[in-house]
C-alpha cells in the first residue's frame, strides 16, 4: 500500500484532538498523536501540524469525528473554541473526501471492532447480538449514541442525548438540582455527567454540607476520593455513579439496547474499581416493572483509548454514515 493511499482520521473533543493514519478499508491505526485543542487556533492548524510531523505524503481523504452536532455546514465545537465551515475546511486542507461525523457516532462505529480484552463487564447476560447497542460516556461532555444492525452493516445513531433533562429521583438529588439551578437556567444530565459535572456535584455537596472546598478539578476530586479518602469527594463519585446508572438505564430503555451498553470516554476508567463497587448497576436496573428487562442487559466499560479513531476509520467505507 503506497503512502499516497493513506487517509487521516481524527477524533476531536473539547480538550484533545486525536489523529492517526489508516489504509482505507482498515481500522488499524498508525502514527497516533494527541494534540491539545487549546494550542491551536483551529482544526486546519492542528491537522497541518500533524501532517508536517508525520509526513505521510499527499493526503486526499480524511474522516473526522467532532464532539458537537455536525449535520450543518457550520461546525461549532460545544466545548472548545474551534468554529469552521466544512466546505471551506475541505478546500483549505486540499481534500477530495472530508467526512465529518459526531464523536459518539464514531465511538459507536468503533465498538464492533473491540476485542474482549478491551472491555470490562459490569453485570448482565451476554446480550443479543442482533439487538441495538447503546454507546455512552462522560468526558469533556456526555456523549450518547447507539448502533442498530441491518442485514449488511451496523448503523450508528447520531444523537445529542447528553443534553436531555436531569430528573432527580431522591431528596439528595433534588437538593443538588436546586443548588445547580442557582447557576444554570436548565440542568441537563451533562451538567453532572462529565469532567465539569464532577466539579458541579462536588461544589453542590460542599455547599449543602457546609464543607470546605478543597478540590477544583475532576482530577483533584478523584484523587481526594481514591487516595485521600475525603468524605465529600467520595460522596461526589458515589452520586456521579448513581446518576450515571439512572441515565444509562433510561437511554437503554429508550432504544431497546438488549445488545448491551458500552461505556466510553476518559472518566470512568480513572476510577474503574470504585465504579464497579458503586451503585451504578443497581440504579441502572432500578426501573420498576422493567427491572427484569434491565437485568439481562450487559454493560461494558471500554478501556481502549482510541475507539473513536477506529470508528472514524470505519466511517470511510461505511455507506450508512
């Protein structure tokens, strides 16, 4: 395979821009690199920096996943400053093909390519191989997608499910909701279930408990819970896992995800042991008359860091995208 036939794939989030090279028709990633979005004025600068660094030769095809809606020509990143026209960007980069998909559409497309060793199972049965799958995960934001199988391929569902309303289910969650309502006009599930969401929960709990604010970042809160055994930090992670279980269960019911739930994103693997022992699975299954239905659904934590890049590679030849 000549270097001229290589394509660039990208997975662009709120914090990082991940790039790799692939041979069209393959999801085997080559020359992976991760760039900080804040270091570049726009996609073109990051893209061209990557090409200058890796020097793959002429590139005419790119498949890119973005953490924002991509259905219109203008792409405005939800959690970083990049803003561009797809048409103009294709011309600027000199590409014959410039495929743009949602980041969790890419995650979904990457899921069927994962191996067993890249998954950690959290309860449930084996799952129906022909039923829809839910792909969801907290990172800089909360991504939600799904997969529906046809006779020829897996079809990804492009959604903005991270922006549905947060529905508190007990007194503590109602108190947190009221606290956050002082800062936000509307409380979506993403306000709690992402990196900044951890900070939101932590600040709400410190306010409710009249405790000292010791941590100002998701990493600090996780460290406070896991290493320093700080009570408020532990309560923050516990509430995060509980709400995430509720939201995953709701989404699984919505799309009939009997094929399984796949948790992607960078947050959960940071405290995987805590997550496994948390109330996540109980809250996931706690759906009243539908509990028996929920108990059968397997949940997997995806430990592969570059599932989105694999999905972007899959999208090059997938006619359903």
